[in-house]
C-alpha cells in the first residue's frame, strides 16, 4: 500500500590536470511516500493501527562523491545517503509503529592500480570498502593478472568470509585497447559460512564489448 515518487537533481564536474582526471558529483533528491493503510488486510478486523486515512510523507536526501584517475591508478569515495530518516507506516500512533523505510548513511571507498607492461603481463590489485551505519565494515580485496591485454585471471576475498574467481578473454587481434573488442568471461563465487550448505556457490557467464568512441580522450578504458 505504499507508492513512491522521487525527484532529484545531479551535478558532476570533471577537471583534467597534469596528474590525471579529478571529478566530483552531488545528488539532491526528495522522495514522496503515499501510505494507504486501508488497502491492508488486517489480521483482526477493525484494528485501529490500520484504519488511518492515507497520508503523504517526504524524505529528503543528499549524496556526494569524488573520483580521481590517471593512466595507472584510480581512487574514489562516495556516500549516496547522507541524510538519515525513518518513515513509519503508522505515524504518531501509540498502538503500533511499523517502520517501512529507514535510511542509513552509506560510505564507499575504492582504489586500484595497474602494475607492469600492458602489452605483456600486468597486475591489477584493487579494493572496495563499504560501510553502513549500524553494520560492520566490509572490504573486497581483489587482484587480476592480465596477459597481452586479452586474458584476465583474477580472484578476490570479501571480509564476509567469501571468495570469487574470474576468467575473461578479449577477442582482439591487434591487442590494441582502442579497438572495438568483444570479450567473454566466467565468474565463480562461494562462501565459507554455513549458508553455503543451503544456497551453494554461484556461477556467472558474462560478455563484454568495448566501443571505440572518444578514442582521443581515453587511452586505457578497459582497465579504468
């Protein structure tokens, strides 16, 4: 019985420097929740917690982020939710409070670097760190080996006690990053927790295609 309508504005600015590209962005939004309790089927007819008239409530939010990348390094940080809020299905009721929406602050930090000769063998370690208010910090630590710009072999560990393995191949006769390129890959994810016994590992097959648009702007789009 909840309808949601969101309005938002986003702005991003990118600046080219001698060291690389620096970018910042901001997002401002407001979400309207229309709560209609009368459409609910109560366990007990006439339950006063579900006989209120429909009401509208608004929830504002601001998000922001920053990014930097050079030919061989990238780093970024963002928080898509900076304003905490709680929307209750029974506003002001002393009988029951049903929280249908709780916004918690989220923070993300990512970084990666490319080491080696891209025309021969390169190594790309990278990480993503995530944190939400009230939850433990989670980190993804990954590494990829890249052979002649075409073959990718990699793996990663997540601090929630799970791992992933990945293999990808780009069909590129010239091994030039600026050419149109088709790729195919496979990923395998598994957990060391007991949940693995119930849900098992996951298998993913994916395809990729690199376009050659704006070839004068980006010299290394496949990696960053």
